[in-house]
C-alpha cells in the first residue's frame, strides 16, 4: 500500500462488455493501483461482467450507468426472481457508492457517489428505481442527497466524486467533456444535480472537491468528428475527468482496432494479445499531480505499457 503522500488511482471507464478477468487483472497488477474506480455501463445488464469486476482484488468503488438498467424499469417484487439490477447491486455491495461515501483511511481518500443510472441531460432516468431504492424523486432531491453523503468526509481525506455522467457547466460544444456530439450545434448534456451538489458543497468552503470522475460521454465523437476533451481544470483547481475511452480493448494485428468484447474472442487464433485502456491519476500531498491515458499491453504472461498520453501534470 502506498503512503498517504503518494497515491495511485486507476479509472476503468465505460466497459460495454469489454472486460476479461484474467487479462484485466494482469493489467491492474502491472499498474499497481491503491484504488480502482469504475464509471459503469458494464454492458446491457451484464451480470457476469459485474460479478467478475466484484472479484477484482483491489480496493474499488463503482457506480452503475444507464446501460446497467437497460431493460429493468422497476425492481421486481419477488425475492425468488430478482431482476438484474438488484443482482448487480447485491454483487457490488458497499462498493457501489451511489449517494454514499466510502472512506478509505489507509490511503486517506473518500469516494462519494453521484446519481446512478444517469443517461445525461435534464431528466431523471429510471425514476422508479431511484425512488424505490434511494428515495430520490427529482434533481433537487438528488443534489441534496449527494451533498449529504459528502458532508462528513474526514478532514484529512482527499475527496473524489464518482458519477456515471459529468456535471453541467463544463461546456456545450460538441467536443466538450459533456457536450452533445450527436447534434451539430452541440449542447450541454451534463447532470444538473451533480453541478448543483458541487456548488452546494463549495458554498462557504464547506468542503474541498479536488477530483470529479465520470464516464458516459465517449471519447470518440459521433459522425467521425474526432475526439472529446476528456479533462477540465476548473478555476478553483477542481479536476473534472472523463474516463469513457470506448472501446477500451484493442486487438493487436487488427487494423480496424476492433474491440474484444467477450471471452471467446480472446481464445481465437487471431488474438495474440490486447491493449487495454485505463486512466491513471497520481496524487501527492492532497493534490492531483498527474493524469494519463494509459494503454496496457497483455500478451500471454507479458504485461507492458504500450502507450501513454499525458492529460495533466501539476507542479
């Protein structure tokens, strides 16, 4: 375990079925994180992937996305026939941090979860799920619930907000961090409740929020419009970081960089190895010092850093 003065956090952005326990475990062992953050969208209610993620032997925090409740609009009433959203939540337990705070005293970090199942924009998605499990019925209630979870963070802890989608207020261009890339005029597709919660927490210096981590808005833009801005450094030095590199797995020798999205693909003769995407955050003395998009090569038992793109370096 790293000391509290030097911490390494690895972000696994939207998975979308691109997960292999053996290969991703090797990649994480190579990166040696103190904490792993998952931004959700594991698949369309892909319980098998979520179970695999739950078995990863690293400290972790998770938030479920809109694809993780793709078909389930309300919780089943029968204990004998549970829906896949319930089963995912049971697998993850306290590591699913929606509207909760996970304190990690060994590394002096606390993770507070935002609203789960977000699809972005002005409307709540899966209202019946949010109401039944969390008592959340509108954006205002959601913002206050996030705020409440954060108020109690130990003073000596580094606070991270983990959400599926980012907050509003970070730009409306189609390539902005939460911008609508599917509309020519763009538009801000962030979560208003997350922006409101951050604003409430920062009022009167109630609490410092050095890092906000999310996904949902994919790096590769629609209509071949290039790539999204994946990091914003706020005027108050809060870092907003989008980890949704999709697809997050590439096969060597595949000119089209096709994703490998299931175990059978990895056993095919053509699959001689993969490169797997992670976003690496380094902290020192309570500040983010470095952020990098990292592609880890896994070829049988050999694991190496294939590519690294620096997104931020502090003093």
